[in-house]
C-alpha cells in the first residue's frame, strides 16, 4: 500500500492510516479467548467463565489495547515504508469518515530535520593551552602538607594569627535576641582559611587565650541561613585555646607517606606533575570541546522538532525538581516550574545533538572499541587500583554508553579542530583550575 504523507508546516507531517474492522475484531476475540482460560471470577471455576461474561467485563479494555497496538504497528510500518525519521510520538485521532468495513486514523507527527552544516574551514575556534608550572607543583605540595599538619598549643600570651587553630566559645544576638546556630562552645576553626565570615576572623586575629571580645557581624544578603541573611548580629567571642600549625618538611619522609615508591622529593614532584598534567588535559579538552560545539551550532542550519525540545524541557524540569527534593524543599514534586525557564537550554541541547549526530554519521566519527578502552584506562590511571576501575566501567552498559558519548564528542572536537581556523590562547594553570 502506498503511503501518502502531507506536509503541514516545517517538520510537521500528517498521514492517514486505515485498518480493516475484521482484523481488529479477530484480534479482540483471540485475546478474550486467551483471557477466558485464566481469568478468575466469583461463581465460576477458573477457565469456565462464559465468553459473553468475559467480553462484558473486559471487552472495552481489550478493544482499546488492540486498537492502540494495531494503529501503532500500522504507523511504524507506514513510516518505515515512506523512509521517515520520526521524532517523538505521533498524535493519532480517529476519522469519522472511513470506507465500509474500515477504520481510518489521522497521524500527525514530526520528522527529524535535514541538517546543513556550513563550511567548517570558515569557523573560528579559540583553542586554550596551559602548562603545569613549578609554582603549581609547589602549591599542590603546600596543600598536601596542610592536610598532614599537626598542632601544638601556643604560649598563653601568644596572639592568634593566620594558620593557627583556635578553640572558642561564641554567642550572637540580633536586636538582643539569640538566634538558631548563633551559639557554640569549644568550637574549632583555622584562622585565615575562610572557614568563618571575614568579620569573625578579623575579630579573633590578634586575641590571646582567655580574652573575650564583642563585635558586630553583618551577614551577607545571600547567606545560606535565611533567617539571618542581610542582618547584623552582635557576637561575644572568648578564646579558650590557640594552637600553632606545624607543617611537615618537604623531604623523603613526606614522599614516603604519600606513597612515592623511591621516597624522594624528585619522585614526589614528578608524580604530582603527572597527575596535574592529566587533570589539565581533561579540563582543556572540556573547554576546547565547548568552543567547538559553540562554533558548530553557529554554523548549522536546521529546524527543531517541537516534540524533541519539549521532551528535553520535561527532562530538565524533572532534574530541577529532583535537585529541589535533594535540598529538602517541601512539595518539590509539585513545584511550579514554567517551561520557558528551560526552553532556551533545551533548544540548544536538541540543536547540538542533531548537529553532532549528523557530523558523526557523515564522517564516520563513531567511537571505536580501542578508543573506548584507551579513554577508560586513562581515567582509571589516577586511582589506586586502575584494573578494578576498568572492570567497573565494562560491567555496565550504561556506564560504557556514557564513555562512548564522551569519546564521540572528542572525535567531533578533533575533526572540527583539524578544519577550522584555530587561534591559540595560553591560560595560566590557576585560571584553568578556577583558582584565584
């Protein structure tokens, strides 16, 4: 049977499906007979319920199921015959006018668009580069030393300074009234490390053991405690103990404690450099991949299937509700989140997905097994037992699919980079890692 497909607008299509009534009825009768063999009803032995009783009880629901199945099959077959790439689910409505002994349905649906990608040689992409400097290695060693520091009590007349660990009692009041979370005893924190608000650290810095002080503290407007955000409290703080930090020396003992086999400072620095270079590589790849994807979106011409965009909007809203629920927001499942909040993001994701898929199809940029293996082994290399991590990835098809998606994106990035106009820009290690 030839399938007639009518174009409504852009990607929207309509076709009419016809089904013989006797085919529907035959399938309904077959399913009801099958049901009669197992159905249990009061007053009848199993398998002995009369057909007319079964039909009366279950006829409507079975008829509905059969109609759904048969129309779905007819649509899939017709779409396949017409070589259509259907996006989303069709909207199917029964037509009143149909031939004798037939049921007719209109199926309105969308198809995936033709994607036109402009000349990639004209695309401009800024490629970031970064190197692991000695200063970056020094900073990492300082962090590792701080993680292993020990503390010794200072003399009673010593003043608290940056790097010290202080033990304090404090109580805050707003307009003379205590507030939740505003009081603590034997509370410890490190001065100068941003664990407390700046006014609190400034007040404690320079105080000695046994001293008390009252000072005002203005909570920021975006402070996580909503009851006190934007308000000013008066705090009374008493220093009970001041301890000086003792950082381990950078020597063979530190190297051994960090698992360096040869127990040398050179070995420690080399190991840190290798790990930082791996992290730099992944971060550069992510940033450069984003630049390539932006260039691709700018170069592509296509119409977006509304159904795909709506499905993506629904996914983003679901994710937002799950996030609210995790943060303990009441009735998060029913939180009113308008579609418009996520529509631009959804449109970009769908657009990018279609463009990347077309580029992969046209240029055979699929992930090869050896690429998957190399990527997983590279990610596993930073763990203590890499072989276990590799097995973990290969034991679950969903995890493998996630890696496959990343490798495909990497292939697309390399492909575009090889064709586009590239301007290199060096960024500092700190900037790449998001540090000040």
